[in-house]
């Protein structure tokens, strides 16, 4: 049977692991927002949002993978207090991001994206999930109201810009990056 000193050490180790997990997920959320802006910015600078360069696609792929890590950390931190809204938001945002990864890797012709195309449904799932998760994070006290509002506004503007291949995608990515990055910062204890 373990003595109290050993249990205290194990508890302290688990706490340190959780802190490391939140810190890593927080940095992933921040980095995903920055990379999303860079990827769309490169495409906008080329003057063609419909056909991003290979570099922009690689950057977007990295952004979406890191976004999933950030989403997992944000949800894990608040799962006990966020209720069904947090779970639904996390699930939709995670699945929507996975569809974005499939599009980034294979495009619309990818065998990973069945017909009829899941692109619009993935975008809708992502947007609804991000909005729901931002609201749940704010209600749970995980993200300040200003951060949640920027996260929501950025999601809506970004998705509208992506759907119309307009500069709104770049503007929305910037707003989203600030809001989602703020959630990442809060996850690391930055408030």
C-alpha cells in the first residue's frame, strides 16, 4: 500500500501533467489562429482565394491540426461545467475541422470526402460548433466575454468569407485568431 508521501507525489505529477497539457493546447490554439491568417493572407496576396498555393495549403493543414489540439484542450478544461452546449460545440467543431483537413489534403475530389460533398456541411458543423463552444467557454468562465465575442464574430465572418471566396475569409481569420488565441491564452492561465 502506498504511503501519503508517494500519493502526494503522484497527485503533484498528475497536476503538472495537466498544466503541461493545457499549456501545449493553449499554444496550439494560438498557433492555429496565426497559421490560419498566414495561409489565407498568402492566398489573398496571390489574388486567388479559390486556388491557394501549395505553401498556403500546407500552412492551412498545420493550422487545422493544431486547431484540433486546441479544441481538445479548451473542452477538456471546461467539460465539467460546460454542459451539453460545450459537448455539442466541441463535437461539431472537431468534426468540422476534420472535414477541413480532408479538404486541405485531398480537395473536393478526395475519396475521403464522399459525394454529395461534405464541404458545406463540414463548414456549417465547424461554424455552429465554434459558436456553441465559445458561448459554453464564456458561460463556464474559461474565456472572458470579449474573447468569446471575438471568437464568435471571427467564426461567422470567416465562414461567410470562405463560402464566397472573398476577403472576408482573411478578415474573419484575423478576428477568429484573436478570439481563439485568447481562449488558448486563457487556457494557459493568462486570462
